[in-house]
C-alpha cells in the first residue's frame, strides 16, 4: 500500500508540473495579419535607412517619431498594436522568420525598381546632355 501511495504521489507531482511549464500563447485582440506586418516592417526599414544616411543627428532624432507615426497612421495602426503583434509572432520563430524573409523580399524588389528607374533617368539625362551639346546650325 505504501508503494502505491508513493507511486501515486510521484505521478500526481509530474502531471501537475506539466501544466505549469506548458507555454500559453495569447493572441492579441488586434493582431496585425502577417502580410500586413510585412508591409509595415518594410516601410519602417525604409524610414530607418533614410534616417541612417542623415548627416544631422539632431534632425534625425526629431524626425524619427514623426516618420514612425506616419507609417502607423498610413496603415491605420497604433504603436501598441504593432508591439503586441511583434511580441506575439516572436513566440513562433518560424513565423517570425517568414515575416523577415518577406520584408527582405520587399526591400529587394523596391531596390530593383529604384535601380531600373535610376538607369532610365541616367539614360534620359545622357541623351538630353548629348542633344544639348550638339551645335545647332540654325543658331547663329
């Protein structure tokens, strides 16, 4: 009988500890969908890049909150909503990796578009420069 009580106590102790160590993921009420979060984080990275090339650090510190607010406002989000969503997704490393991969893909796409536009601008600028450097025979 004593062995039965000891065994029952051990089993009870292990099963009660199991529930304590089990992690619970509470989904925020206003969770930002993954695709929307990718778009917001892409915008934030663009803001960060723009601010990082600023030569005036005081100016950068003044503008940073305004730029973040503009990004949040344009996406109809609050800072709390963004923080809660990021905290929630960080509990799922694979999902967070997918989000960051999406941000990187968006930034690469934007970079390629900018490079194409720059090449087009340079081509037009070169042709305008060449045409203005040609002497006009009627200009005398």
